[in-house]
């Protein structure tokens, strides 16, 4: 990991550091646009072809039914089921607390306004496959979708060897009460859910993280169809702010936990103490020796770096410019700096709070904005699966009170039919 001194970095240098997952030659866009068009034109046939081309699996059908899921899930052990249940319960408890009815507001006598929640009817959940299968993502998306009351939930995940899914994906599907999982991955899954095929229903909104191809597909779909997306959630990333109170072994473990996701992940250390930074690098090498995914982690670390700052305030300034998906405050002084956080997807406070807790079972959602999108997007929540519809009601007193102002405002905009819609009521 290369080391930079914050005081040596100008605005342009910082901009270069915080930029990631760029596609300057539009190579990814071109490939993804072609995949989307093939799925739109050919439907299921394209999905079978891409399963063969990208996943190296010859499928005879595009989904697994309940009986097949039950057979696959039988390989899950009792302690693994118990761990999944702990995660399920905590995620459910946290997300259930987000469902709140809003009060009605009388903005003036006789004029009442309010909002009510309605679920998005058809949603698509993308559960990544790739080098790591993520049943935790299935829980993070499936639980709030159910709490919200979505009527139809389509689940897509890349086919594994033999045209199946991982046993834990099957187990979570059964926990959530889903009786079908579609064997489709990558940008083709996004296209299938956006346009619909002979087998897969078109949805109103697509959820789930993925690689750069999945993320690019989601951004293209959002701008070219009526299907919405949760956020651009691409390769995962973490930024750790550490000072002299940090534990190098803990910081190293957090950096590696992110790096093992994939070679395009990023693990950034922003540290006020050079000794702590060096000790962390020693710990990284030590812990790498026993990691099964060490080679993947090494490649990710080659794309990562350390920034040395003089103060925690400088560290937070850099973090806000980076806008990390995950932000860890590895300091005993975390309470003093949380108010300075402006851009972050999810925050982990203190030396005893690893990102892994939020990734799996603390209850918060781990589907979060990456690539600086934390500047404008929030992580997935129950709110992501609902629409908030506004209502208003006027009584006779209300139309008399608000009517004259509306007539004047309509006049000044030259919209006389708008004025008349009020006037005819007031005249009655």
C-alpha cells in the first residue's frame, strides 16, 4: 500500500486519489449496452447464452423451484442455520423500526396535508455470485422488501457449478418464504428485470450490489427505462480513520476484510500516527499468510493506499472527500468527530466495532452506495421499497382561507384555469 502525506496533496492530487472504478474508454459501457440490447431483443434465449458464455453453465431452465431449493438447503448445518437466524432477527428488528406513520399537519385552518406509505409493487433483488456468494445480501434486501409489503419479489443470482445456487442462498430463500430463485447473473440479470423476458417478470425497481458491469447496467437502465434502481452499488470499499489509540491488529483485520471481497475493492487507511500505520502494515502481512483469499486481497491492496494526516480533523476532511461506503473510526475519541461526518454509507464506531458486524448481523443494512455516491445516496432501508404519497383535504373554511392566495399566484404565472379551479369553488 502506497503512503501519502496529506499536507503534500493539492486539490488535484486528492481528486485523483478519491476517484475510483472509472471507465474512461467506455469499454464497460459498450459491453453492457450490448448485453442489455440482446436481452431486450431475445429474452430468455439471451439469458441461456450468457449463462454459457459468462458462467460456464449449460442451463435447461432459468430458475430453481421450492423443492429444489429445499434439497440444496439440506446441506446447511444446524449451527449455520442458527447464525443465519440471528442475522435475520436483528436485521428484521432494525428495519421494522423504520415503519412509522406520519402525522397529519393542518397548514392553516381547514387545510390538512399528510403522507402515506405504499409499497413498490414489483421489485427485483440481485444477489451477487462471483468469487464470493453473499446470502447476507439476500437477507439485507429480502427482509425490508417484505416489511414494506412488496407484492412481487423477483430474485436473481448467478448459477453456480451444476446450474444450482449456494446452499446458504437456498436456505435464506426458504427463510424469507420465497419459492423461486432465477439463475441469472451480471448485467444480463439487470436487463431481464428491467425489460422482462418470457420467464422473468419486469419489475419497477432493482436492488442489489455487484461488480462494475452490474453497476453500469443499473445506471444505464435507470436512464433509459421506467425501472428505478436503489443506488449505484459497485465494488466494495472501506476507509479507516485511526489515531494513536487504534489497535494495529484490528485495523489490519478490517482492511483485509474489505480487500478479500474482490480485486477491485479498496481499503484505505487515514492515520494520524505514522507508527500505527507502519505497525498496521506489518499486521497486514502477518494476517495475509493465513487467508484463503490472500491473492485476491493482495491485488485489492495494490489498488489501495495510506494517507498520513496531522489531526483527526484532517482525516475526516479527506474521508468526506472520499465519501466511503464503509467508514471505521478506529479511535477512542470517536464521539468527538462523528458530528463532522458528511459523506459515508455506514459508520463503525470505536476499536471494538468491526465492519463485519454490520455486514452480517448487527441489524443495519450493508447494501450501500460506493464510488463516492455516498455524497448523494443512502443505504438500502424500508424507505427504499416504498413510495410516500402526499394527500391534502380542504374544508369549506379551508378553501376560503387558501383560495385568494392561490388565485393571486395562478394569475402571476398566467395560468387562468388554475385560478378558475379555485374561484368556482369559492363562488359556490
